[in-house]
C-alpha cells in the first residue's frame, strides 16, 4: 500500500497543480488540496499552444510506430520460433544483444544516414525503424510462440497450408496477447519519446506533444498550472489504453516469461 502511494503521489501532485490558481501555486506553505478548482486551466492549456495539432502529430507517430512494431516483430519472432534454418540461434543471439546498446550511442550514425537520404524534418526517421524489429519485442513474441504447441503448425501444413498461410491464418490470431504487449510498449514509448523527435524534427508544425509541452516554458517563468493540465491530458490516453488491454497485457507478459 505504501509503495502504491509513492507511485501515485506524482500523479496526484500533477492533478492538483493543474487545478490551482497561479496565486495558490506561489503560496507558502504549499497546499495539498486546491482551495478553488480552476477547471478552466484545461481549456486554457489547449489554447496556450497548438495542442490539437501536437496531439494529431503524436497520434500519427504512435499509430505508425505501433503498426510497424507489430508487423515486423511478429513476423521475425515467428521465423525464430517456428522455422528451422541455418544460423537461426546465432542471429537470434545477435538480435538480443542489441537490447543492451544504448540509443545515444547510435544517434550520430542514424542522423548521418537519414540526413543523406533527405529524411530529416520528416516522420520517416521516427516511424520507419519500427518496421525493422526490436530485440526486446522479438524476444517477447518469440517466448510467447515457444509456448504454443508445434502440432498446430504441423496440422496446418498437413492440411496444405503454406508457411505464409500458417502464420497469417493460424498463428497470428493466437498471438493476440503478445501483440497487445508489443503494441502497448511501442505506442507508449513513441507517445512519450522526446529525444528522437527533438533530434530529427525542426519545424513546429511537425512537433508531437512531448516537445510541444516545452512551449509552456517562457524565458522567465513556467505556466505550471497549464503545463500540468496539458500533462494530465497527455497521460490520460496512456492510462485508458492500458486499462482497455490490461488482460491481454498481463497474459502476454506472464506467458512469454515462463519458458526460456
């Protein structure tokens, strides 16, 4: 209970700060409950910055990255888990090693590559890499597939299904829990990502919410009540997404972690 309260405290502080007046925010000692609930802070936050434009940009990026992550990682994991081919275990080991490579290590090389092909200040550097797989997501999906009886694939082949039909019509529908896990992880990571858009985007019209929130900071002060109101609206979709897919999320993680 104490640990839950500690994790909930930042969210509580964000919510009450979003409902306070500027005078109450500057009051000392600080109040732990708003004297007056200023619900207008949420409407003011939307008008203070191009909130809807930034939201649309974030949605576009999150959807693109989620689709890419689900498509690529499910296919790659199927190849590692259900198909026998030379060097499979070695390639899988190399893919797992990439989990431990920090993203900042590859920033300069990635920027140089995308700059040479003219993708800087577009969404391509943010979305296209998701279509090439991720070591962590490949591992999660492969572990889930290892739990599925191989007799399912063998029965499909006996009935005349080729490998593509077996994957698309038989295995993929059974992968819903692991797909939900990858979709949530990839979508939330993209929704919250600040460094990558900051690196590749330099036009305000293309900024997602993660960068757009910085516009609440002026040269001399920060509109904390409006910033917290906007932050609450940014966090809310993530919470709703998790609650909607909680059953699949827990099943995908637990099943995928049982067998190595």
